[in-house]
């Protein structure tokens, strides 16, 4: 495992979060539990935001940036070893939200944001695609919204209030973390 200054996220870091969740009695209705899950998600989004920023600043070439994103994705989306089934499902929800963050970052680095359309347009198209059970298209549209967020467009979270609960709302939740991370890429402290 390299300890180069370009390491944006580590398996140890992810595992520390998982261990904390595993040790605590997680209740999604409880504010501190909910915050812990959100911090887990935000922490990953911040790592992705830093990779994209390093790419934008010319510190990382395209291929290196894509590799870094892929490395983080591999760590975060691997199966977690948590005894409590409910906690495992909550982490699974965080992982689902982050899928779109990784794809948006990869698409942004690989090809930039789309020329036309707004965040709201793409999320609307994603919701329509999900309603027609075309989940690949839904993810693609949500990721396009993500590339626009990386490019500086704002995601108005009131959009999410009108969505049917499903994968698109999970992905939009991830994009909300990405938006926060892009505007304030400060590391979430693990010991908060």
C-alpha cells in the first residue's frame, strides 16, 4: 500500500468508520446515528471531490484521476463485515448513494459535464427512467447531474421532495454529499 501524498482514501479509513458503526447501536431515527452515517458518506464524497479538484488543478492526469476514483470506489463498495443486519443495510444505503458519486466523478474526468441541460433536468429524466424501470438510464442521468454539480451547478434539494422514494432519491442524496464536498472539502473527523 503506497503512502504517497496522493493517496486520497484508504481501506483503513473506511474500515475505521465501519468498525465504529459496528460497535455502536445504530438507530437511523437517532440523531447521532444518522450523523455518523452521513459523515461516513460525506467523508467518501470529500475524497472524491479532492481527486476531481486535483485533476482540475492539473496535479493528476486523467488516467491517474480515474485510477484514484476507482481505488476509492473499490474500497467503499466492497461488502462490509458487520454483524448487525440493520446496520449492514444502513451502510448498504450509504454505498448505494455513493455509486452515483463515483460514476459522476469518472464521467466528469473522462469527458466533462454535458453541454446542455441542468441538474434539475437530468434528475427529472432519471426519475422518469426509474419509473419505467430503466435503472441504467436513471443512473446515467443522475450521474450527468453529478458532473454538472462538480462543474459548479447547484443541486436544489427541494427537487428530492417531489421524487418517489427509490434509487434516484438515494443517488441524489449522494450528490448532495458531493455538492457539500465540492464547496467545502474539509475532512470529516473520525472522532467527532
